[in-house]
């Protein structure tokens, strides 16, 4: 048996022994475990509890042709305990590389009781070939880690992370395309370094106690989807420079604390199909420049403090033959009616607009 194969066994057995039938701080404080007599193990553990099966044949493990571990995929598999740092022994290169792995992906999502003892620093040592991590719906906590330099996808939603949103963890991640950080408790603003990432296209940071302003969005060169909803401490005006992000196709800024006017520069986003602005504290008139969004399927601005009349150009988009605007929502006073039946808009409050799909 080669040294690399021995290290594969060691690294993977460390994962199994640390996360199967093992309690942690989370389970110790969860009343659902008070009456458990036999602590639960993994839902599926084929190969992991044997010593005569090649690690490349373990459930959830993928190897490449030289039999180096490339993928560890254990989603929704009832992992508990504290995820161990020994996974970095499977890195393709770096200080902890051993020749046992060429790790590309780690997926442990939907393991609600999987903890990390508030330490994810090992993520930084997963190697330059590492591209995708999914820790969503786990009990990982503490500070966000530094990520490997060539990472493409980061999904860390609905966890217990509560800090680490600084320029340092995103600096230089020029291959990052997808960032999902919904459902955390950061209590921080997003760093301006996000705008420097040349490949970043999809960002989702809803319900994560994001504070400050949207200034970090200015200058994003490839952004297509940006959803940052339900962060009531996200305030100040929508920056007018947002009109420079001409690659945007979907923008959702709902139920935050945004103030000021809707910038007319949004009309420069000619690729935009979906615009959600409802549930903020926006004031002033609806800019007629929004009628330049010729590809828009949905524009929702209801439950703000808008005034004036809905621009006739926007009303006309509802009847556009080639590219009709399916849903146009705003405050009832703007739409030309004080009742739920609006004269121009499709709907005049969040509930009625939601009902339209």
C-alpha cells in the first residue's frame, strides 16, 4: 500500500470518526437529544466502517484517474460532531499536501447538527485546485475563513457564522463566480473588495444582518444576480453608480432600510429582467427612465414612501406586444388609486403582488 493511500484512509477515517455518533456543543444544548438513548450515526456509511475497501469506493467519495480524492460529498447524511481539519491532507498542493488528494469539492450541506468548534481556518489550506464548498444548513459557527485562491462557488447559507466579512477573505478571488451567504448573523457590512472580483456573477446575502450601505456594489464588472433582502440595518440611498453594472439581470433589494430616491440610473441596466425594491423607505417619484428596461418582466416598488404619478411610459410597458412587463407594483397612491384595484399598476401592496407570482 502506498503512502498516499494510507493518508487517504487516515484523512477519511478522521472525518468519519469525528462526525458519526459524536455529540457536540450543539447537540448538548438541543432538547431533542435529551431522550436519545443511542446517538445517531450517518444515514449512509457504505465503506467508511470497513478496512478492506478502497477509500475511492467509500460513499460520497470521488477520485480521479490517479486515484486521488477529488470530491467529498456527504449532504443530508446526519453528520454530527466537529468537522476535522485533517481534510486538508487531501489538498492538491500547499503546506499540507501529501499526495493523497486533488481536492476539488466539499459538500456537507443539510447536516443540521454538524459543528466546527468555531474554527474553519483549515478551509484556507484546501489547495489551489479547490473550487467549490457548501456548508449550508449546518451549525458551522465563528468567523468566515479565508478561501483558497481559485475557488469558484461558495455556499454558506443558514449557518451560525457571525463575522469575518472583511476585505481579506475575498481579496484576490478572481475565479469566484457564485457567493451565497443567506441566513447568517454577521452584523457587518459587505466589503468593497467584492467589487474588484472579475468573475463574480451571482451574490445572495439575504436575512444575514448586513449593516451599512450598498456602496460595496459599485464597480462590479460581471454581476448578473444580486439579491440582498431582509437586512433592516442596510440603509442609506441606492448609489447612483449602480447604473454602471450593466450586466445585471436580476436585482433584489427588498425589506431593507434603504432611503432616498430611486435613482434614474437604474434605467441604464438594459439587461435587467427582474427588479425588486419593495418594503424599504424610498421616497420621491418613480423615475421615468425605468421605462428603458425593455427586457423587464417584473418591477416591484410597493410599500415605500413614493409620491407623484406612475410615469405613463412604464404603464405602456404593461401592454408591450413583444416584451410585455408582467408585473408592475408600487404604492397605491402612485398607481392612481387608494384601493387595491390600481389604475396603472398590476398590484399595490406586497401581498397582492406576491399573489401574482
